[in-house]
C-alpha cells in the first residue's frame, strides 16, 4: 500500500486496512526517510507524532507509550527543526543575516503547513484527527514538527539533519514570504471546503543536472493548476499561482 493513498488508516477505520504499525513502517521505509527497522518504542513515538489530541479524545485511545498525541513531541521537534535550518543557513555562508531570517520564516506554522502537502510523500494522509476536527495548516505543521522530534529521538541529529534537508531544503532555499502561493491557496481552499490541496508530479524534462519539473495541484481530485520549475519547490509554487489565477477569474 502506498502511504499517500486516500484510505482510512486510523484505528477503528476500515477493517481491511493494514494495521497502523504496518502503515507507519511502510512510510518510514520510504527512501526519503530510510528508517527500515524502527523499534516498537520508536513506532509508538511516530504514531503519537501523527496523532492530534482530538483523535485521542474522541477514540479514548490507550497506550503504554509516554505520548499518545503530538503535543510534547511538537515542542521538541520545533526546536530541533529550527536549529537544523538555522545551522545549515549559517554554515552555507552565502547569505546575510536578514536573508537568513527571511528563510527561517518557512518553518513557521503558517508556511510549514502549506509546504508539507507539497512534499508528495503522503505525510498529511497519515495525520489522524477527530471526526469533527478540520485537518488544517496548523495541525499539519505541528505534526511535522512532532515527526522531526520523534525522528531525532529515534535516529539522532545527523540522520535528522539529512532527512529534514532532503524533504524541505529546496523549500527553504527558494522561500519568499511575499510570494508563498501554496500558503495563500491552501488558506483559500480550506475556508471554502476544508480540503487540503494535493500536489502531483506530472512530468520531468531535461538532463539530470538541469531538470525541469511539472507539477499539478489538485483539489477534490480535480486539477486546478499546473506549474513548471527548476526544482520541485518552484514548480509547486507555480502550480499554486496558476490555481489562484484561475480561481480569481472564476469569481
């Protein structure tokens, strides 16, 4: 099963769905993360990192683990994530303090929550919330920070640095708070129908060292915009901008 599939993987969902631990293990084994043999304790932490308190409250989930939702792990992961990004920008040595500060805006909740669905790894589908809780940008950002905290406790700082930068490094380096179309689109869509836009790679051209990516942004399974870029972060931003342009013409 692809972890990004739109399928109920929560406890108490479709009985034919794989157990939650199996789904988490498949997700962690993705090449972007590379955790192929997590311990039961680590799996418990990852499970908590991807669980909002509304799900626990609604289902009365009991666990021997120290954490049942992501709140405490979010606290840790937020600090780890900020340190990783700040250190990388500092060691890169090419940008001024002002530019580095601007880049750090990408890991603030309102921006990070729009970056996560554009990663294309199915992360947002694994985040569990209660039936009456909207899976919004703040929750996605909190779950990602909690995931970083769980990864740090499981694999240590060096591995966490590698995974974080592989996942969101392009987003950090291309980030412009004044042109964050993914954030604007996600906020607009969620105001109307509480749906999270999904991004899909639809093409890759050119040589390996000079690629050109094409991405589509989908809402409710329908393509709303397309964009091209030299990296995935740029292409998804262009797809979101195209979608916003089409939405503005529709009204």
